[in-house]
C-alpha cells in the first residue's frame, strides 16, 4: 500500500508537492515537477525487516571551478528502521522513534547542528 498522493515537504518555508511517480512491490517514489526533490519509501524483508524513508534533494548552481557553467549537486537524508522479525510491537518501535526524535530536535535541533559540524 502506498502513501497518499501527492506527498508534500516544506523546506526553508517553501512547500514542494511530490506526486507519486513509481509504486510497486515494496516501494513508492514521489517527485516534484522539477525532478530535483525526491521522496521514497521502501521495505526489505529478510532475517530482519528494514523500512526506509528517504529524501533526495538536488540543486543547480555555478561550478566552483568553471563559474560560467552550472552543475547539479545533491544530498540525501533518510531514516531507517532495522527491526527483528519478533520481539517488538509497532507501538514499542514508535515509542523508541519518539524518544529519538525528541533527542535530535531538542534545543532547536542542536544535536543535528553538532553532527553536521563533525561532532560525535
């Protein structure tokens, strides 16, 4: 089953609509009209269940070596749930996620600022 269509994400106050562009098996993909913003959700089943929610973000900017030319740069950020086949309910998994989210969003995302600055 896929998420509702379209999905949306707001970055730096700008909303982006992401219509579904692919769905099948254990994954779905959503992309904005420019092709620069991509959201995907996927599930892999094996000894453990792996659930991934991922945003791929691209932008076009001047090449630092050839300023007259533009290049595409991209980044990805994603969340992975790596779950054993037995032992945890969805409610327990969500509770661990909620604690984790509280940790990294505390004090205006200070932990993320430190991580992006190279701290560990």
